[in-house]
């Protein structure tokens, strides 16, 4: 069983869910992963951070954990810590030809920049025939886009907030 938490809450989750004070840190898919395990219970606590490995180690040590190189996994063939749950969500609000602004959304399996998001949006809109083939720079100028990219930790924090507040209905 894997418990994924935001990096900021990792040390507290390790203390709540395992009997240890040790964490293992590794760098995979452009993110730093911190994991801790409780072999007898089959529990793994995992968190990803978009920081340098040295910074992650320092934060974990400052939080009172002993830090080692490596990672916990359920099995040698299990890549679930590095794969599922690492979706980066991107949204672009833009000036449209309608009275209200347009909204374009997509998801990416790894971190992306605002420029990469805009390029993906542009290419999709050209391919779908939603816009005439104009240059990318002209597209950006006319669309006046506002780009937001949410990391997996931010998505999880929003979901956790809504879980804590009830069913999300007003």
C-alpha cells in the first residue's frame, strides 16, 4: 500500500504511518522522490518534490529524519511511485472570438513550462482546425493567454482540501 503525500507533509506522514524515522531519496523523471516504508505493515509513504536532491535531503533532515540514498518500492517490477499520480495539469485562459474567454486544458506526464503548454495548445488548435495557421508568436499575441500549471502535489492538495471540507457541494 502506497500513501502519496505532498512533500511538505512527508516527515509527519512517516512518523504517523511507520515506526521509523528514516527516509530514502532518489531522483527519477525529473523529480526528487522521498520514500519511507514499514515492511511488516506493507506501507510505503511517498512524496515528490521539484527541487534539487540536496535541497530535499536538507529539508528532510531539518524535519528530523535520517536520510539515505535509494527508494522503497512494492516490488522490483513496480514503477507506480514514478508513474501514476504524477500528472501535471495545465490550463490556459485565452481571448476567444466569443463574448467569454476560452479555456484550454491538458495533462502532462512530467513537468512542463508555460511555453511548452502554449506550444501544445497552439499545435492542437491548428491540427483540429480551430484556428487558421498563423505563426505561434502571432497566436500568443492575439490570444493573450494566462497559463497555469499544477504539479501533482498541488493537485493532491486541492483534492485533499475538498475531501476534508466534505463532499464539495454548497
